[in-house]
C-alpha cells in the first residue's frame, strides 16, 4: 500500500517536472526571440542520429529477447498435429519479423537520411501507380498464402477421425474436468442431462439410469410425491409465494417426469452396453504416445475451453453443443521431462475460458505413457467401468442432494 502511494507521488511529481521544463523551454525560446517551431540545424541533426541509434537499440533488444527466450517461447510441440500448427505459426513469425525489420528500417533510416537540410526543398512526390500496385499486391499474396495454409491446417484438425482413434470425452463443469474413456468397444455411451443423479454425475443413458432417474423424480426427497403431499396437507398453510414456488417446482418436475417416461419408452436397450463399459476418470488424464485421440467436449454449466498447451490443442466446451478436437501425443511425460531437464514437469489440461471464480484452478494433469505402460494402466482400470461403479450402489440410488442438482439444470 505504502509502496503504491510512493510510486503514485513519483509519477505525479515527474509529470509536474516535465510540464515545468516545457514552460522553461518556451520562455527561453521567447527570450531568444525565435519561435519554438524554428528548430536549429544542430538539433535536427542530433535528432536524426538519435533516430538511427534508437533503431539499432530496438533491433538489438529484439534479437536479444528472441534468442534468450527461444524464438517464440513455446518450446517443442508434444503432438503430431501440434508440430504442424507450430510450423504454420513459425511461418507467420518469419513473415512478421521480416516485415518488422523492413518497415522499421525504412522508418528510422529515412528520418535519418532525409533530415531537413538548409536550402534543400522537399521533393514533392504525390503518386506512383507502380508503387501502389506493389504494396497492394504483395501483402495480398502473402495474406492469401497464410490464410490458405491456415485453413488447410484447420480443416485437418477438425476433420473426423478414423476408427483407430481412441474416443475420450471431457466433461467440464465449474470447476473441474472429468474424463470418460469409451472402453472396450471404443464407443462413448450416450447421455442426457435429465439423468443426472449422485451416482451418475455424467448422466449416462442406460435402462437402469432412466429407471433410477424416474424413481428419483417421483419418490426422491424433493420428488413429485413429496411436493404433492405438502400441497395437499390441510394442516399446513403456506403463504402465497411459498405455495406458488411449490406449484412451479411441481409442474416442472411433472414435465421432466413425462420426458423421462418418453425416454424410457423410446430407449433401445442395446445402447446400454456402450455406456456400461465406459471408464470414468478424475484428476488425471492418461494418454498413450503415438495414439490418436478424438476428444469430445461437454459442458454442464457455462462455456469452458479445453487447452492442451503442449499439444497445441484447444477447443471450447459449450453447454448443449458437442465439440471435439483431436491430437496424437508424440512425447511421453518422461521424454518431455528429460528434454526440459525438469523432473517435476507435467503436461496439463487447463480451462482457457474465464468461467467463474475458481477458473484459475480448473485443470487436470495429463500423463502420456508409452504403449506398454499405457496398456498396463488400461488393464488396471478394467474393473472400474461405469457398470462396476454404478451397481455397488444401493438398489434405489436416491439421495437428497441429487434432486437439487438435477432440478437446477
Ligand atoms: Cu472453466
């Protein structure tokens, strides 16, 4: 606090000092009886040389930063697709840096070279078609090349993956990620938000989860039966706002109940298997080197964005709008640790959309293993499928908190 005050005072005093200096200069110019617009030859030449000096300092500083912080400061890409993206970004950097040097050289060198000289009149040169043509056509071509290459890379990145890609879903909510592997059949089970219950956080769609959601809606602690009972109880008198709220809640739940009943009627039991074998994984996302992944993104509440910085992959997770991204890890965590000379390094998945108060800590550790280690890890998860986790639960999985989360969606 005190530091800030001192800094503020210094800034204010500095501004006053500059204003005073300008005043002094103006008065002294008046005393010398020439206007301040008449700059002496000596001043002009000094300024011209300073321009040149500034240019050299700017270029040296730029090159120093580029070499110290490593070209673009990104480090190596950790995915096959990321290398492509990096190549494109590097190309853009090369173009931008060339233009940076060229235009700044012209700006400062010309101010130096064409400094005002006594007796020399400025050359009047209003128009040149050829020049106009050059500085229109050349940037147009360069931009076209950048855009076409960019579109190609983008199309590659969002093109559907083949069967060999492993399907993983990332479920995002304030403020964490949950990964769901497609399991043995490599097909992600379907889901519907209305099926959200305590032991089915990802709202996966199976015959059992529909039954359980129906049961919950009817007999849950805040279910339809209880609200009806409350409203019909003649011993209790509610004020208007309470009874209106109860009635609104009841009609919403009845509507949801009808939708769930419809879902049950239309449900194809054959779909159950694709959901049962899914593996739900919190905290750590484990991936296999050299294996392509198709990552589907889902958001429960607000827009999040899955950002795999080292894989150069990012995609928004939007409520109600399925999105996906794909990449193939090309370096294991161990290899990256060695290359960075940092034994504590870990890949991370971070949320890159400011999604609320704890956005900054919405992340997941990503571990890339080689094939053997990955397969061993997968094998260890075999008994942790959605089915394994769902069925040890009590037969009627109704919990007080479940109702609330279901209903506020
Ligand atoms: Cu987020």
